[in-house]
C-alpha cells in the first residue's frame, strides 16, 4: 500500500482514512491497523530511524507528505553544519517535551526581552512565506538558529509569571511544530 500510494502520489492519511475504512468493518481494530502501518513505514524508508520518528512525532499521517518530509530531513541531516543546528533544536525539544502537540497562540504584548521579540519577528517572516519544497521550509526554519541561541542566552523561559512562561514556551513550541 505504501509503495502504491507513493508511486501514484495518492492522498492517504493513515489516521483519517483508516478510521473511515474501519466504519465498514465491525471488528476492525483501528489502532492496531494504524500501528501496523507505522511499523511498515519504519521498515519502508531506508534512513536513520530517528528521522522517521521525528516526522511521525510531528503528527503527520499522510504517506506522501511523510515521504517528502523524511527526504527533506535526510538532506538537511547529511549537511556538515547539522551538528551545530541539532544542538540548538534539541534545546527547543527539551523545553517543550511535556507540552501537547497542539499549536498554542502567542501574545506578542507579553514579550519583555529584545531577544524574544527578535525571535518572534524572524519566526513570523519564516512562516509567512510559501515554499517550493519541504527542504526549503526546513532550511528557513533552521535559519532561525542564531535567533534561537540568542533567545536561550538572554531569556529565562521558566519565570515565576505563568502567563509569560507559557507564552515563551508557546513561541518555542511554534518553531518546533
């Protein structure tokens, strides 16, 4: 199924389409079938398994988009400067590890530090553009590295004020998602 979907460039959302199919079969265990597909995706792609997991953990379930994102991520990872990029984005991942994957709103009026204002401005300019490929989009997101590093150097995320702390985490999470 994965090969056919990719060869024909069909839309096939593992979660949505399997839920629709399972309505027609009384005893079909949707979660088990979804798990089966995820296992096959892990076997199908011949890349570092952590790349596959990164794409799947983002919540992506469309097989064609999974393929494109894995290829884009693989091309970025193979570049010489990836190690320095990954350390920055690992910090991002660590800060938001306990947050759910739903995108939260960011209130720019709560920004106190120039570094968070600058990061937000750079982030907005990246997400407002249209990209020809996932590679271009990833390159643009990775271009935020200096702003993110500056943010981590100058801004305390876990402050006492819960609204400021949540807003800072929401900013970081938005970049990650």
